[in-house]
C-alpha cells in the first residue's frame, strides 16, 4: 500500500528579537517580546527563542550589530529556523543586510501585524483596507524583487521609455493604491447611509486592546454570536447590534477591531471606515483585560490610538474585564486607583447587570432635551426630527406643534444647525 504523504505546511520556526536602549525598562521590554511571540503564534509560527538585546541605539545596517548577527546565524543553522521577527520597525537596508547574513526571511512587527490582518480579513471592506495598508507599507520598500507585481496586477501600465523596472513597479503600486482608495470611499458612503438610519438611538462603542474581551462582552450583552478567540485580532470588522437598557429603552452597541502598540499608521488610516462607528458613538466603553500584567500600558496605547484617530473627548467608561481571574485584593486596588471603573467578567457573566445600569445612567447624562415650535406649514421636517432624537412630549395647538425632543450630544449639533429657527430657548 502506498504511504500517504502529509500535505500540511510545517509551521515556521521563528526567533523573536527586541532591541532596547541600555538602562531602559527591562520588564516592559520583555513584555513586548512576549506580545511579539503571541503575534507570531497567531500567524501560525512557532517561536523557538526570544532574544533581548540592550544597545545604546540600534545599529544602522543590521539593527543588532555584527557579533549578535553571527550568534543568531549559528542558532538559525542549528535549530532550522525559517523566520526572524523584530519588535521594532526595520529599514529596507537593515532587512536586506540581515537576510543576506542570516539566509532566512526577516520581518518586523508592522509586517507581522499586516500579515495577520491579511489572513483574518473576511469582508470586502476589510480586505480592501488591509491591501491598501500593505501596499503603502511596501511602497518605500520596493526593490527589484517586486517585479512580479506587474504580473499580479494584470498588466496595468507598461514599462515607459527610459524608466527603470522599479519605477514601473512603484507606479503600478501607486495606481493600485488609488483604485483601493476609491473603492473605500464607495464603501464609506454605503456605511454612512446605514448609520443615518440609526441616528435617533444612543450609540455605545466597545473599544480596547486586542484580546481584552470586547467581542465576548458584545455577545454577553446582545447575544450576537461574534467570533471570540484567544488570539490577537480575532475581530477585524464592525458588528452593530441593538442593546436593551434596564429601563426598556434601546440603544446601539458596536464591536470592532482591537488596538495594539505600534499599530502601523497605514493600517490605522485605512481602517477609518471600520472605525467610523466608534467615531460616531455617543459613549465609549473601554474594555481592559485587568488580568494582563501590562494593562496600564495597554490603556495608554488605546488612548493614544483614539487620539490618532481624532476620537477625543467622548464620555468614556473604563470596564475592567476578566475580573474572575484576579484576586479580591487586586480588585480593591483597581477600584481605588480608578474610582469610576466597572469590574466585570464577560465570560462568567459577573456584574453585567451593573454595567448595563451604568450605561443607562451615562446615556441619560449624555442626552439633552430641546424644545421646538413648529408651524403646521413646516410639518415636512418631522420625519427628520424623529430620526435624530426621541420625542418626549408633543403638544398640538392653533399655530402648530410644540415638541420636546431628547437628543444625544452628536445629534444636538445637527438639530441646532438644521432647525435653528424652530428652537425655543
Ligand atoms: N477569564 C476570562 N476570559 C475572558 C473573559 N472575557 C473574554 N475572555 C477570553 O479572552 C479571549 C479574547 O476574547 P475576545 O472577546 O475575542 O477579545 P477581543 O477583545 O474581542 O479581541 P480581538 O477581537 O482579537 O481584538 C478569549 O479567549 C475569551 O474567552 C472573562 O471575563 N474572563
Ligand atoms: Mg473581538
């Protein structure tokens, strides 16, 4: 009988490397290295060694210096290593020199994150966004080896007179980037239309570091069946569900892609439309994995990323998730340090009723009541008003209608700008 051959591709055997300034925070640097290992595992690689090097500053040509390169080369040969991953971004020159010396693939953190996003992207929107970010990342790194792009992109443009192949490749990539940007603009318009239909309801958006438990919380609060996994970037799209508050009123809850330190800037930029639900929200629910030893840094990274996206100044609730795995003492400490936080466990259903009550309070606080006087001749504006807020009272009289309407902060500005002449002070 013939022996069956396995067709499975063996996992990459990787070495993870971090370079850190001398005298820096060693514990934090090791934590970054562990996170890099988690990212590599998410990609299906097996990290066989983690190397941490302290240097005054990274070496310009190889990041780690000749001696270390030699040491790693021996390890590569002995352990059949197939991939080297750096925690920090490498210049194209560093990648080239390292690949030449080590004779294996060398990538950096941004490259790895882009790879994970590429393999996770399911919807047309996510795929377009990831491809755009990948090409923008590649553009400055284009060397002669990228000539195959012309085949992949099906002969858009040909080599012009006097141009080098690299210039042609760059042009192909730029053309493709323009095309993808157009596609995203179209998707953006569609999303905008969808959001318009939900304008009247209060909007909560889950935000947080990747793997904090946002999707688990989304499922626990809304029964939405979002994909949950102990891996980084399990979620790449935005899910929106209706959320019932304890007083019976309905709001909207959205779950979206998580953040991570050093998220490539191109990726942040191209995920703007996915994150539109977050920028449009009235209240942010910042989910934190309080059992993670670096949770404070993770909170700071999420805040920085929100700033980079221009999502600032929104009422935000800090929710410490996974409180089932920390001690009573640690919980107490958190409550002292973060007086307005909530401690919950999404997977164990702990304190979720309290969380909903808190969200209800926040939604009430973020609503403003406006009074309008609308003459009978202007009744055509009513559907628009009903879209933007919730009618609290409606009084018909001889000249028209006196309306009281509760609106969220975002919609308040809209009502004021569209219907200024009908407002009663
Ligand atoms: N112990 C414990 N684990 C939890 C809790 N909530 C979520 N998890 C686990 O944490 C892991 C990540 O959960 P997800 O809900 O996928 O996290 P996420 O924030 O949506 O992650 P990304 O989509 O990857 O950004 C999963 O293994 C969950 O089972 C909790 O309250 N307690
Ligand atoms: Mg998720």
